[in-house]
């Protein structure tokens, strides 16, 4: 019986995929007869040099591996949790601090291009390069995250997939002609691209958007300006039961983020027997989505996206066949495999 401590950071009042992953991991470790606790510390990334203070806090933690309060293994999940001191650190990396890696010098980062920030960025690189190789084992949540580690740091790692939060509850249902989008409404998720595409999708096809976020008002206004406000329902937050129902009866799922780390949405769509439409630059989404086999992969432009959405919304036979293939393609992803790799 292993005593495991999962290490996580928590941005106050934010509950997303990373937070749900940590909760699931704890539950799944316990369900397999082990002990598991979660250590969360608040995380603040601004002002930018605050990251170094966060790193110092985690590095100061010395975790015991014996005695009644010791842990056999610690499982860091994000920067800077893997800086803790423990003889057996098995990292399961969601992603690095992407603002100083692949998002640097793009509109998706909040890191200003200054000499001071450049120095801080180099320090963060040095921390990753020094401490990640010290871990007993290094897993990532996807091949895409593994590729970034190799590209930027020259560090080898192994992808370790896991089921999405709604696994076990999703079911197949009708194909009611609507395109479903689930997730936080922010720039990286490109809901604006879906709205622009819907202007080229003929009625009666419609879209249903579930989620909240900083871009909600902007995409609602965009829907009005391009003339599709009456064919896109923005539902805001929906509980799990409602989301399961929406997955069950859609004709396809739109999920075209920018260079996604993993993306539960693809896996959830497939478990509901529904095809996915993503884009050529959607990152880890393409580790599961196969163009013409489990959905469609298109350039991130409105008209190619509209063509794919139109086909699936109007052809139930095609949508069902692609969704069935998607479900079969991820049958081997399980928590049993993930927990065994992490706690042994």
C-alpha cells in the first residue's frame, strides 16, 4: 500500500481541467487501495517576478519519506511543484509555464518584452532544466507536452493519458443537428472562429455553446454582427448532468483550441459517440482526432470549418460512423494504467 502526496497549485476561485485532474487522481489512487492526499498552495503569476517567490516557497518544502507522516511518493503536476525536496518525485506534468516557452512573443502571453523579464525567463528555464531531470520518473499528460519539453529543454519524458472527468457517465444518444462547444470561453479556445464559421453553415444547423469566460460578451456580440445570433445558444455554466445530455444528442463537437496541452473535450465527445471538428494547429487534440476517420481536421479559417460542420450536421450516418470510430480509438485509456505508472 503506497502513501502518495499529490502536489498542486491553485489560482484562487479558478476551477478548471487541472483542478479536476488532481481531484480525480486522488480518488483513483484511493480506489485502488492506496493512501492519497493533496497539497495545494495558492499560485500568483503577477507581477512576473512573483514566479520566483513561488518557486522559492516550493523549494523550501522538505517532505519526509518515512514515519507516520511520511509519503512513499510525491506527484508534482505543474510549475513550481516539482521543486520540492523528496527522494521519490514522480512528475505528471500538465504543462510548463507556457508564457515563457511556446506562448512567448504571441498575443496569448502576458509577459512583456523587457530586459528584466528576459532575465527572469532565463531563471525559469534554469529551474526546469535543473529540477525536472532529478525526478524519479517524468510523465506528461500528452505527447504534445512531451514534445515541448524535448524542444525547449532537451528533457525526455513519457506521455501518460487518462480518462476525462465525465468518463463513465457519457452515453450515446440522438443526432439532433446541433454543433456543441464545451469549455471556457477565452482567446485560446477560439469560439469566435466557430461563430464566424456558423455564418457559412446553412440552416437548420445550429450551435450550442456551454461555458463562461472573459470572451463571452465579445463572441455574443460577434454572433449578432455576423447574423447568427438566432442560431447560436450561449448557455453559460451547465452542471455535469446537463452537459452529458448535450453531448448525447449533438451531431458533432467543435473543439479547435490553439496548441492544446490535452483537451478533455475530444475524449468526452468520443465517449459519447460523437465526431469532433478541430484545427491543424490544435496541439494534443490531434493525438486522438484523425481527419476523415474520427472527425475532421481543418485549417483555422471560417469556411473550411463551416464545410466540415455542415457535413456532420446534415449527414447523421456520417456523424455516427465517425463518432463510433472515435470511441473505439480511445478504448485503451484507463485510470488503472495511469495509477500503476504513478504509484507503482
